[in-house]
C-alpha cells in the first residue's frame, strides 16, 4: 500500500533547523554571460537563470554529453585505436597519432581534462562506428534526460549550425552525469598521468577547469570556447552534501561569473533532515505471528537541500503492505519511503522491521481457528 504525505510541515521544521536570515540580503548576481543558470543537482531546482532556454553553441561543454554517452555505451577496458580522421581533428588535442592505442578510460580522461577533440573522435568511432552515429546517440540520450532543446552533430563541440544546446539543458545533463560515480571522478580530477605509446614518457594531463583550484568544494566540470560560442563553462561544487551546478555561455568573464553563480546558489539552500535513520514511519499487522504487529524503521537518513518558499513541493510516498505473514526477522525489508520533489523521486530508503516475530505453533494456529469459529457461532446463532 502506498501512502502519500504532504510536506507542509517542513515550514515548521525550518523554524527549528534554519536560521531566519538564510535567504535575506542575497543580491542577484550581475553577469557578463549571455545565458546562465545555477541549479541544485538532486532536485533540478533552478536557483537563478538568465536566458537559460536560448539555444546557443555549447563549444567543448559538449564533451559532458560525450562522456555520459561513452560511459553508458562503451566498455572502459576496451582498447581504442585512433584513426587517421581522429588524429587529424582540428582544435584542442590529446596529440594522438594514427594507429595509437589507449584504453577507453584513458581516452575519456583526455577528453575531459585537456579537451582532446581527437580523443572524442576516436571514442565516437570506437563505440558507434562514426562520429555521426555517436552524435545521434548523444542527442537521443540528452532528450531522454530531459534536455530536449539540444541537438548534437559531433562529439567535440566544433562549430556546426545544427549543433546547439541551452544553459538549462547543459545543467540537466550535468546533474544526470553526477549520478554516475565515475563521471564525478573524472570531471573532478585535477591531474592524471596516462600512457603515451611511442614516447619515452607518459602524458601528464592537467585539468583546464581552473575552478577546481579557485573554488572551495569545486568538483567539475568542463570549459569551452570557439569564436561562435564565446567563452563557456559548466562548473560545479559540493559543500556539506549540497551539489550545485552552474552554466555560463558566451561570457566575457566566465570564472568570475561562475563563482558568483555558485555563491548565490549556496546562499539560497540549506540542508533539511526529511527522514532520519531509525525513524518509525509505519506499523504493519502480522498474521499467524506470536506478536500482532511490527514497526517499520528507515534504514538511512534522507537530508535534502531546501530553498525558501518551496516546502509544499516535497512529499513522501510510503510503499509497504498493510499486513505480513509471520515469520518476520528484525531488519527484514518490508517497504520503502521515497521523497518526491515536484512529483519526481529525488531520494529513497528502505523500511525494515524493528523486531523479530516468530510464527505461532501449529497447535496455537488450530486452537485460534477453533476459538474464532465458536465465537462467530455464539454471536450469530445463540
């Protein structure tokens, strides 16, 4: 049985958990970017936006989608061979030579840390047979994520009139990426050493995203630049479990703009304990047991970032049966509790029995049935 609980009570809880000045006096950021947005990753909550739905050239921020597609459709230990086309790709480079072989994982570090256009072509050809086919997979995956105003024609972000995205779409794509632990690991890596076949030394890769050094808690994600796109940056940071994503497109001062957006985002959020570990959330009847009921406890904390005036957007759904047949073991999973934000699931944890309940003996079950039958006869026929 599913039970829905509205979170209007969060307003009262916030009086306990939030300082009353958290949201006061926070000025909107003044930006040089033509398009910008900052969101909270787990809910997709938009904290600030500026022309965020306008379609623009994403330049090398495209590679965020390239990474996601490669992680989901490729095999990390595959050996990728650079073709002549890959080795000859213009723009920023991993300096691949035709015939050079690296694992897919090493190629992906080259894609994200030094923005290797050549590596994106090698990856695309390896996974999908051609850049064109890979770009179609990128677009289809982006649309499935919800980034429906994006279209990709290549894996690198080199200019093409039909290759575009929006600040909001790039934020959605990046938030999706952070659900993958390896994505988060790669985009937050400051320095990586990978092989350089044919050389007497390895490749020393340093991440071009200066935010990893400039900003406290920074953990991603990708820079970009072309004459057509201007300076672009998708940045991210995590503080006290709050994951923020900021996007600036065609920005004169992308580092300053991004810092302002991240600062603003963190100023608008605080962590609220929605569910605590061992909270009792439901009681379930036990049939044929020595005890008639068990309580269901949450197995983990659910602590979510909450902004002002949005408490009614949170609900919880408890999915558990009304009754269970004995025996039941302490700690046995009997249900789940899911927290929803705007009707989208953002967190969940299991509900388990708080105690062990043994099954009644055969004699007691029979005797109980007899007593029940006699009681029924007396009440209805005596």
